[in-house]
C-alpha cells in the first residue's frame, strides 16, 4: 500500500463491491464508522492490522475480490514485493 490515496481507493472499492454502507462496512471490519469515513476521504490510513483484514476479506470474496487483491496487494498475485 503505497499512498493514502491508494488506501482510500481500496477501502471504497471493496465496500462498494460488497454493496455496503460505510456504517455496515465498518461493523464488518470491527472498526467505527468515522474510521472508515476517514480512510475513504484520505484523512487517515488503515493500520497494518486493518489492511490485513481488508486483504483477508478480498481473499474470502474469491474471484470477485481477485482484481482488487492483485491491484492493491501485488506481492500476492505475481511475486512482486512492493509493500
């Protein structure tokens, strides 16, 4: 995860793909609604633990999460280690 913008994009894209509101997405990740809001607006960046939760969530989505997994966690899909 290189920048806050890419973190913001990741959070928004995962949430939208799941069809969840920020509030419901926050509950699913075990964080508060303001936390998700700050992530999506680039005012805060997810912690390493939260990033792992997002990664796990994408993996659990199967093929539906694979594109985002490859885009935001490239070491997972092609052996690169950009993080």
